[in-house]
C-alpha cells in the first residue's frame, strides 16, 4: 500500500513536535523527518514554501499543514491509508 508522502519538519526540543512524534509512533506511521535546526536546507525549504519557520509542519504530498492538534487529528483520521513502518 502506498499512501501520500509524509515529511515532518521539526526540531527535537519543540514540545509541539514531540506531541506529533508520539502520535506517529503510536500509529506506527512512516514519515521522513526534516530537522530544521540540524539541516539548513530543510529550514530554507520550509521558509520558502510557507513564509513561516513554525514547526511542527507536516507536508502531505508536499502540501504543508501546521498546528500539532490538527496534524494529529489528520493522522488519526487517515491512519488506515498511510504507509506504516515495517
Ligand atoms: N500552536 C502551534 C505552536 C507551534 C509553535 O509554537 N512552535 C514553535 C516551536 S516549539 C515555533 O516553531 N516557533 C517559531 C515560530 O513560530 O516562528 C502547534 O501546536 O503546532
């Protein structure tokens, strides 16, 4: 099964990012992590695409979604269609 490509823009000490990471872990959802503090290209991509440097931001097939509560609700809602970690 191949669902939408997910990329999570985050940094480790951000509590809102931790909230999303916990939900991803709980649902075993596969996601590519983009750490904006350790990876300047990811930081620049986020700013260029959205005009913001706020994390967490989940890219769903390249479309950005902000707000940890909204992201987590979307993950729960769409979990059955999303690729899982093996
Ligand atoms: N309400 C947002 C809060 C996100 C937030 O405040 N993130 C901080 C990091 S912990 C941030 O990126 N601040 C920098 C900025 O917004 O420019 C959520 O729940 O996702």
